[in-house]
C-alpha cells in the first residue's frame, strides 16, 4: 500500500484497522479468492463496480433506518439513515473520480487524469467531517429536547445495520488496497463510520430501555460520541489524499522494487536518483541509470528501453518511466551505492 493509501498512526484500538496488506502484485491472488475473480476488469473498473454495489446497499439501509427511526422514536437511527444518504453521495463521487482518472492522456492532460482520484478522496473526507459536525449539533439539540425512549425493535434494526456495514467496509477496504485507490479506501471508511454510529446508537438505545425514565436521551449521547470518530476518520482520509495531490513519495517498498527490477537489467551498473509519484492508480517514475561511459548513443537508447520495459512488466502499476543515462564514474557509483543503502534502510 502506497503513501497515498496509508493511514497515519492511530490512538484507537487495533481491531478498528485492517492489517496492512502486501504490495499489489503479491496481494491479487489472495484477494481474488475472497472477492471473486476480476474477470479481466481493469483496476478502475473494479473499484467502480464496488462503488455501485455500495450505493445500492446504502440506499436500502437509508430507507430502513429513517423509517425505523421515525416509527421507533429514535433520532439516532434517523441520523444514521441520513449518514447513509451521505454515503451514497460519497460513493458516487468516488465512482466519478475513478471514471475520470481512468481516461487516457490527451493533448490537454499529457500525464492523464489520475489526480481526479485523490481529489474525490478529499471531497469524501470533507463530507465525513461535515457529517460529524452536523450530527453533533443535532444530537445536542435532541439532548436538550425532552422526548420518549426509543422502541425496542430499533435494536434489531441496528444489529443488522452493523453487520452489513462492517462487512461492506472490510470488503471495499480490501478492494481499495488491491487496486491502490485512496478514494476507494476513503469510501470504505464511510461504511465503517456508519457501522460505528449504529453500534453507538445500539448502546445508547439499550441504556435508555434498560434504565428507563431519565435516560431517554441516551441514544443521542451515544450519537454525539460517535461524531468524534466520524470526524477523525475524515481526517485520516484527508491526509494521504492531500499528500498524493502534492506528489508525496510513495511507500519505500515501491521504490525498493523499482530499484531491484531496474538494477537486474544487463548493462546497468548502478542507479542514482529514483523519483516516484502516484497519479490515480498508477505511478510515474524518473530514473537515473549509470552505464558504461563508452557506450554509444544507440546502445544507450536500447538499454534505456530495456529498463523501461522491465519496469512496465513488473506488475507495479507503473504508467510511464523516464530513464536518464549517466556515465558510471567512480564518484557517481559511490553516490549510487549510498543512495541504494539509504533506500534499503527506509524499507527496513
């Protein structure tokens, strides 16, 4: 998983966060077993497919939760339904971002349209923060307004919601990691936030029903607590998406594999600079390769293409490689060795 999809260190319990997966090419066989065959779909199309599935599930859940909340006298459940409606908007934004980012380069966008994908993730993160703030305001209003305790049947609705949304979160999170999409991972966290608010609402309603008079607003207090988690998840999505927009360096594992692959090409004596940036679901690489200084221009040109071809076929989701050849002087070889050692150190 690259820097664009990484989550910052968290103070929350470890069970809240799925384990970090292996690089894309190593993950795919395992993912295929759990998520079903890709059936030849490119990564962007695969992500779009799961976004539409999420939209369908959220639409059904939004209707169920809002109706159950209205008839069951639970604002927490109504608010949960409103958040599911926002999740639909978020999924459609991600779908649009993936659709645009998968468009080929054109005269106006020679590097493609990949930045639409992290841009969609930023919008999703802001909607999460906004939803947390709005739900918090409404929760305070409900706490200050006397009302009856929720109906017992709302607990069963919430149990079903938690199971469905947590399952959807873990599935879409794996899809996002498998295709390397910051936006898809962000949309997955939308589902996790929905599961958390439903779980908090379950606890609050349970307290209100068990404790009785005087605890009618317990579900509203539970929703207020969940708002902090929702806003924090928005921040978690925003950070890596912004880093990707600013061309931050990816995970050191990516550079290490690029250096390993390029260094194995016959005729390459060393590697100096290796600059990698992520655009959408793919990487652009600028590579400085050290070669025999006596090599002819034609030989150097052929070697450069061999390096590029090796990287493009390495399963690293690379969109393009720019190879710069330099004569392998003792000074450059020493610098390349130091750079290589630093790259290995970052991985370890």
